[in-house]
C-alpha cells in the first residue's frame, strides 16, 4: 500500500500538485473476524498498521485515522472483539 501511495504521489508531483496527507481512512474487512485467532490478533495488527501508515505516509505520529467496520457481518457479530 505504501509503495502504491508513493508511486501515486510521484505522479501527482510530476503534474505540479503539492501532496500532503491530512488523514487516513481504514475500513476494516470482516475477514479479520473469520476465526478466533485472527480476531484476537486484530488489535495488535491494527496498532501496527496505524503506526506504519503514520511513519511511512505522513511522517506524522498524530495523523488522524478514521476507522470503520461492518458491524452487521456474521463473523463480526460472532467475534465483536474487532470492533
């Protein structure tokens, strides 16, 4: 994801745009609730991706991150720990 972001920013800069990351939106896939092991690992994985995005995309440890999840999905209802 970071590599794709960097490619896109390079192309935008070639076209004269000034790019600044102002936030990050993460829509949680229900696949992390597929089983107990994945659901229990989710919190640590989420913290890691937020940290990596802040460091790799914006170099801003306080970059706002907006999280979303499909709470109605069967797996999420079975393992609400990911919410």
